C-alpha cells in the first residue's frame, strides 16, 4: 500500500516529529545535538524555513516550523539525511536509523499553533520520570530562550510570533506566553497534536 501524499501549504506551520528506529537514541551526547543545529543552519541557507518551537529528546525530536519556499518534505529529507549520515559515520552504525518517515501535522489556527508549541516545550517535564523540574532548565528546548528573554541564536528561530497570538486573558508578551506554557491543567486537543500525541501519551 502506497504512502499518502503530503500536501504542502507554504503558509502553514507544521508539527514535525522524527524518532529513532525501535525508539533507540538518536542523540548520544551534547555534541550530537550541536551537530543537529549545524545541519539546521546549513539547510536554512539552502531552503529558508522558520521554527517557532523545538525540543530534542533522547530518541526523537519535535519542531514547529514553516517552509514557505519549498515543500516541507524537501527540507526534512535534507535535514534527516545529513544527520543520519553524521551519526552513522561517528558511531559506525548501519541499518535503519529512523523508525519511519517523519510525522507532520498542520497547525492552521492560532489555537493549534499555541497548543503544539506548549506541548513541545512541556516534553521534558511530561515524561514518566521528568527530566527536569522546570522547563527552562532543559538545555535542548527552545523554551529557555523564551523564559530568559534571550535573542534568537539562529536565523531560522522566531521568538516574537507566539506571544502575539495569545488569547485572553493572557497578555501578548513573553510573560504571558510563559504563563500559558506553565499551566499544567490546560486541555490538549488531539486535533491540534494529531496522531503523534494520541500514540505517545
């Protein structure tokens, strides 16, 4: 049975997830995560894209991104190919590296964009055994840049957009966005998070 054809919308943000084969680690150490960001920077020079939120876990990663100039599949193919080549060479690894092709789910509305960004940022504290006590302590997530009001370290990373689309009663500023992310009792919509959320809770 053939794969469903992905439909590219240059104006839409998408929740992208990639996971290691058999849920094995795809990031062994800090240097691997640094290599991943070097690859993102390289790919951005070829096919510009924008990321609103990201989180690199041990055996998978999440990104909320928009590819306005070329189909998202072209961007992801280049990212994933270059990273798998790096990993296989470094660790003398052979065989399937990723579980399958990347998962993607469109975020069309402000509500879905915000819900997905919040879900991504809460990943390190929503594991069975929380990896950190506070989201801002996790070094491999974009949340710390929002929390510490830091300048974006990458051209592709936009820190300004999410606070501007917050609904009332949240204020349209970084503090309002942090409060939105830190509220543990907000309902997560499976329509916003798609099959990834329902299969990985």
